C-alpha cells in the first residue's frame, strides 16, 4: 500500500478517526486491527511469517523470563554454592532457548531472503518488513534474556509493537522498551502531534519525491548498463548523485514514517542525524541508520567483543604489543564482523559484502593507527579543535563514504573496481560536465532537463540548509511555528506544491530503496 495511494489516505484517516474516538483502553486494539489490515494488503500469505516470528520470540521470552524469576526467587533461599549451581543450570537452559529462537527466527529470514539466490528465483517477493521486524523481535527477546525489563504478558499487545504499520516499510528498528510501551498506552488527541506529524511527513515527501525520485533513473543510466569507459569526473558525479539520492530516499522515507507515527502520538526512534557532517567513518555510522547501528552494537558487537576468546586476545596483545593494541584489537575484529553482517543484511550479493568489509576495515585501521595519526598531527602542529580541521575531517569522511558507495550501488564488483580505478586514474576535465552531450548522458537525454535540474537543485539545497541549521542546534520546526500564520501555512503549502510538481517529471512512485532490505 503506497503512501501516495488513495487507498492509503482513506486507510490512514479511518484508522486515526477510530483510534481517537475509541475508548482509550481499546486504542491498542484499533492499532492491532489497523496493522493487520495494512499487512494483509501486502499479501495474505505473508502474514504467516510475521505472526510466526512474533510467536517464537514472545514465548521464547516467556520461557527465559520464567527461568530468570525462578533464579531470583531462590537467591535468598539457597546457599552460595547451591545458588551458583542453580544459576549455571538456568543459564544453560536459557542458552538452549536462545539457540532455538535464533535457528527458527533467523532461519525464516535466511530462507526467504536468500533462497532466491540458491534456486535462481530472483522474482520471489519478500514479506513486507521482514528484515526490520525480525531484528526488532530478536532485540526484544535478548532484552528479556538479559532481564533489562519485564516481558509483555499479552501476545496481542506485543504483536501491535511488531506489526506497527508505519515501521514495516523501512524501519526504524524499534526497541520494545521505547516504542512498545507507548503503543500499549492510551493517547489523547493533541493537535500539536497532528501539525508536527504532517510537517514531518511533507518534509520527508519533499526529499523522497522532489530529489530521490528525480535522480534515480539518471543514476541507473550511468551504472546499470554495460561497462563503459566513462571518465572519472562523470562517474564521481554519478556517485555524488547517488549519495544525495540514497540519503533523500531513506531519510525522507523515515521522516514520512515518523510523521505518520506521530499522528497517533507515537514517538519512534530517530534514524538519521546529519550523517554527511560526520568527522569520521565511525561517526558516520553513528548518524546513518542509527537504529541498525545501535542494534548491531548491543546484540553483536559487545557480546562478541566481550567473549572469553576476545578478552584473552586483548590480554595477550596488551602484554606483547602494548596497551593500545590490547584495548582496540578486539573492538576492531568485532567491527569488521559487524560490518560484514550489515553488508549481508542488505542482501546476499557479493557487492554488499565488499561494501561492508570496506567500512569495517576502514574503521578498524583508523582505530589501530590512531596514535600514529595523532603523532603526525602533533608534529605538523595541527589544532584538532580548530574549525578548519573540522571542515577537513568532514570533507575527508564524505569522500571515504562515497568510495564505499561505488560497491553499494554498482552490482558487478569487477565493474565497481573498474569505475573506481577510472575515478582516480582517468578523471578527465571537469569542465566537460558543462557540455550538453555530457549533461544528456547523465540526465538521460531529457528534453526538459533544465527544469529537472532546477527541481533537484532546489530540493538538494533545501536539504543542505536544513541540515546545517540542525547541525548547529536549530529546531527548524519550532522556528517556523514562531512565525506568523501566513509563513507557517506557506511552509506546508510550499512543500506540498513542490511534491506535486515533481510528479510531472518523475516516472511515478519508485518505492523506497530500503524497503527491499
């Protein structure tokens, strides 16, 4: 069900109306029905998988929670040795449940997401949001496993969290103790939520439809055809377009999702924080797809880095290679593992794996070589707190990120390396970008390319200005709300009009890039 469809508009209005007129104790039931109806539109058969994932983690969490409660109750009743034995026995039982949960839950994801590669069935449709709800359900189980909070005792209230319809298209990957608790609480109608939700939805739509959807076909013109010996300046322009497109598509879609959730009074996790203003690759991944990074950090990075084997490696490195190696090497190995998994999470294709490995190695080597870089900076007399150095770090990080985008966007790894080589060894004259032939190559021989470029430029500049303001701590929405009513309404209408105009130049709703993951 597309966000732009008449069907979705009717669905959303009906859901909101019933949600706010229903008795507050039944609001969660309204959401349960709305979520189910929305999911059925994606394919009736697909609901089996989201229900299965929910059942597996709900009852798995119940079992480990009961084990935790038994251990807690016996703490004061047993001797120290007996309690230690009970705790060890309980831990073994919990591990068995954990392994069973992972085999069943992750097994469903692996079968559905990678089966098409094994059998060559590339047209096999994935259940809506399977990657997102699988990670959310595993996160809930792991939190109960670690006794971070009490488990949900009502399966249907838990299913409201898993199936909350705005998040199914492209996340964010919510945590139960943040979003789940909100979904089971009653909500009053608050007009400020409606205003802010609509504003955020339109802002996301502006990024998605005015920028991303106008760029997508031109990027495909450069990268999806047979290999061509394009000069590096053309290829790098294409990658820069892809950097803008991907951010506009993913963050724009996320803004739309968060805006819809806010109409119901639900605050979901933020997923972006001006990532192209990052000062390092590690910082970039703390700002881009924040919820995926947080999930990987809490459930993969720390558990792996704190294993006995990694701790022994840390001690050995400290004794033989120095304190810095001892402290950073386990984290470096864990980072490489995490980013390889992130690459595979995007898809089973080799180019995603290479892209993940590139980012993992880059972060690992930057951590290991940090003392070397700091020593060089000290010898050169560089002031690490100066604005000039900060700008340099941002530009450097942006360029490194864009090198990674070659492997993210270009499916053929051999072709990606060839294009990357051309970028460095056969850059060409950048002035050729101003020629009409080159412009037609990049923009697909459009007769109306002038208007096309104006719209893309307008949207991109607006995104940049808003990002600069937010990076400097300015609440853009609050600033607009302080203006008179004419300016406030103009902000809404300007975004709406630009979105409508963009439809005249695009091929229609292209869907969300990250919905396929």
